[in-house]
C-alpha cells in the first residue's frame, strides 16, 4: 500500500478526492476558522470569553441535532447524496459569514455550519472507509492527516503575508479581510463535495474483518487479522476484551478527549494575546509550525505502531500531550511555551489516524455511518459545547491556568482506558 502512495493515480477515486478535499478545506480553515475567527469574535464581543464559548456551542448543538439522522441515512441510502446536500448548507454558511459584521450574523452562520458538519462527517468518513482496504488503513489515514496539516500550515503562513500587507494588529477590519480570503478556499473545498461517488468505493476489500474473542494455548493469530492474542503457555482459554467492546472504548475515549480539547483549544489565541502579548504574525507562525509538526507526528506514530501496537502509540502520544498541557499551565517563558505548545498539539492529534483505523477495521460497512456519527460527537457536541465551560472557567479575570488544569484532568480520564486495548489490538503488517 505504501508503494501505491508514491503513485497518486493508483489510489481510489474517493480516496484521492478526500485527500484534495482535506487539503483545501484545511487550508481555508487554517486561514479563517482558528485563531483569526476566535480573535474576531473576542474583539467583537468586547473581550468576552463567555460569548466566544457560546458561539462555539452554536455549531456543536446544531451538529448534534443532525449527526445521528445523517449517519442513519448514510447507512440506508447513498453517502454521496448526503455529501451533496451538506455542501449546500456549507455554501450558505460561508456566504453569511463572508458578510457578517455582527455577533447575530456570526451565530446564524455557525449554526448552519453545524448543520453542514453534522451532515458531512458520517457520510464522508464512511465513504472514505469504504474506499480503503481493511487491515491496512493506518497509513492512508496518516497521509490524510498529513494533507490536512499541510493545509492547516499553509493557511497561517498565508496569513502572515496578509497581516504584513494589512497590518500586524488585532483589529476587526484586518481580521475581517483575512477571514474573507480563507472563505474563498473553503468554497473550493465545498464545490469538490459534488464529485464523490458511492459507485467508485471498494467492495469486500473494505469490509470489516471477522474477529474471534478468545484463544487457547494452541491457537495462533490467523493471517492478517489485526488483533493480537496472548501466547503464554497455559491450558485454559485466555479471555480478551470482546471485539464488540473495542469501538465503545475508542469512541468513549475520543469523546472525553474532545470534551477536554473544546474547553481549551478555542482559547489559546486569547491566551497568547492577553498573557504573552503576542502579535498576530507570531501567533500565525506558531499555528503553522504546529500543523507541520502534527503531520509528521502522525506519520511517525503510524510507523512505530507497526512494531509497538496502535493502542500503545495512542496512549503514549496522548500522555505526552497531557504532560505538555500541564507545563503550559505554569506560564513558562515564551520560548519554552512555544516549543511545548507545538509538542502538545502535534502529539495529541497524532493519535487520531490510529484510532480511526482500528475503528474502521472493526465496524461493518452497513454501520459505519452511525458509528462515525458517534465519533462526530467528540468534535461536534462535546468539543464545541465544552467551550462554553472553558469560557466560564477562564472568566473575566482570564484564569487560563484553571482551565488548563481541568482539561489536563479530563485528558487523563480519556487516555487511561486505552490501556485495556493493549492485549486486544495488534500492529498492522
């Protein structure tokens, strides 16, 4: 499979399209959605962390309303039809945000953006999984993350040019122009959604892999099954975590991690602005470097997972990211903060391709839309709605330390259960 990646034309139509879509969407979001949108809302709301959190919740709530019906429809009908419908809502949302100059318009735009995400996530992830051979997914998923992080890196670096031209200031009119440029790239990615096709997905090659739940002394791992068995010398059956429980553990951990991330990530630009008085250009540099580091971290984690196991690598990178957040809570010198912040973001996100590859190896094709709806909760409802909690924890006195420490505790709870999978999920070939 890795050899095929060297020849882009050999990839499945939907896989190629997902990679390009991910690149263009991430490029647009890297310009307008991250620190620029957060700063714009923060300044427009007279420096209110609470209102910034509420705007994030608007997306999460509407996404949650539609994500499960969307997943159900994606499994029962056509995934490509759902993506075309989602693109329409995305175009409407981007159009409103392009002309938004009040908090009300921003709220309306982000509500519709939540509808777009709720319709997109289950169908896109299911169609992508349907187009990648089972048992060899992690490399494709890691490269997909790399494409996304390349876009997320290019976006902030383009912002540097825009801020040099328009002014290196946290000014509403400047931020508005920057957002407008980013939305143009988002429109390109939305247009690409009309090109996906269920007919070009794979057949049985992308189906789930049948897996036993127990083994005995004389049994050995069979063929390319992605599950490991205890080979210790014993005459009794050695129970493993039943296969049906593994998706629940993975999704549950992702939801907990998403809950913590939502409380914190939205407010990092404000943290940089208020506590370290960083300029917009410096924040863009940090954001771009974090995206580059994230892409390479994902590839390295996938590579070492072959020898050490996917759950083991998920646990390792998330544990390191949690420790990094604890260091950030001490308000270290700026040079150290930048290094630790980049490590935190890149390591935490390096777990996502591994987690998703395990999940899609297990879930049957006819249920992938529903399970991807569950996954979307982690970065929809919990990520966005928990931003409200984060805003209130920070409060008018900018108590970022309390927010970071609470998030660190949540990360611990979201990482420890992964240990249960160490004996149940093996490395890929």
